[in-house]
C-alpha cells in the first residue's frame, strides 16, 4: 500500500456518485469502528449533493494504492448478481432440485486440521466416541444416500434445473418466484467448508471451451452435454446453504457479508483477510471495453475472491444484471480509502 492523493485517482472527478450516498449510509449502518467519526461527520452532508459528498471523502479519507506482492498494481475484477429463478417451496415436477438450508450437524473443524476443508460434521462412533469428520463435498452428497437423507431435512426451496442451483450457490443469493407469483429471497447461510473450484476453469482445462468463459456459455454447454452435467457440477466441491424469507422491499438488495443490503455498481466483494469490510475503494477497470472508474464499498466476500487486487462487482438483480455480470472479467486497479485518523495501514484481522 502506497499513499497517494485524490487528484491522482484516474477519473475521480468524473464519477457522478449516483447511488453512492445510499451505499455509504449502509456502511454506517454496519457500525464499522474505523468509520465511526467519518459516519458521524457525514450526517450533515446532503444526500442529493454529489459535490459536497466528493469534498467529504477528500477531507476524511486518504487514498492508498494497492499492489500485489510481486509489485503489480493490476488485478482481476469480475461481476456477480442476484439471479431470479422460478421455484417452489414444495417438491413437485418440474421443481425437483433442492436448495438446502443450513444443516444442524455442520461445525467448524478444529484449527490445524489437515487438508483444505474447513467445516465438518459430528459423527457418533460405534464405541461411543464422538468425532468430527470433514463435511461432505458436492460429489459425495450426490452419491451418498445418507448425506442426501440428512440434507433433505433442511430443504428451503426447490428449483427446476441443477445448473440454476449451481449459479445460485456461486452468486450466494437469489430471488425465487413461486407459482402463486410471490417472491422469496434466498440468502447465504453458510457452506460445507470445501474450497471453491470454478466449473469454467474445469471446462477450459478439459479443452471443452476456449477463451473467456461466462455463465451464459456454461449454461449453453450444459444444454448441449446433459450427460456430463453431473461431472461438471461435481468439479466444484463447495456447497452453499441458504436462508429463505419472503421478499420485503423489492428495491432492497441482497445482504452481503457486512450485514447490509448491497447496492448495484457500488458494492464489491473482497478478500476480507487483506481488506477490511466496510472500507471505501476507488476502482478503475473496464466493462465491455469501456472504462469504469468509481467509488465502491467492500461490503461482501466470495469463495473465489482471494488477494489484495481481486474484486467482484455487484451488478444488481435480474437477467440484465446477470448478462452484464457474466461478461465481466477485466483487469483492474484499486485504491483503499482509509480514514485520515488511521496512522498506519494494517492488514484486516
């Protein structure tokens, strides 16, 4: 991290700040300790005055340019969104693909456990001992009747397509349109602790696809190769579990890891081991080969988001947002904005 100035941020004065103040006030609703003084000061700034808002950030924050350990100042920016699927809360054709809620036997594995699985399940041994074993992977669930029986007690909804279920898990949240027209919001509740593996990378490594792989391309491949869909799904061992609740406030976005609703094109997922959640970031990248330079907020995390120059930009809800997010895979640079009262930047804990 190297200190810099606002006049050196590419496009700083060109951001129109649309939607920004709503995202910022949501940051303040999360009560991030490092932002307490700035949040208090921002209460006197008008929500419809972008120039006053720009002056506020210039006064209260210091930009720091981020770089990777190898010295590179460019990383990867991808996109995600909140999908909308047809589904049901009861099983019945064509809704036969389960969306699982958080299983009751899911526990954290002890620190220092071998392997890269971080969650497990409690197992009672025949001799009366209780042990904790790594939780089932996606492939193990698909082939193990015991795993299916355990998870069947925690189904919160049903979808029609296993690829829909995969995309829901990759995005981490979604809306479900029920047969009566009402809507459910499916929100991240936890995961099985296995590392995320990209099915797009799996298709590239097999030579089935070349170039940039989008969600649209993955879906098309699955439709052309139905006999290989199960193998593709199992390439990602990570399984995500969900809460389900009636949709209240259609304009309110899904809740991110910070605990506040996400704002389209203002919220990003980051690696919280390296960047503190809640912090503002200046993002410089491209969308469909056009420059995108704007102030965003670290309000979410993702299984594939690792490293100081890795960000996942939230595009919003629905099909149009999904099309844009699916195509988003661009190099980008980031600057972390820390409150000026922070004397020395430290790694997030």
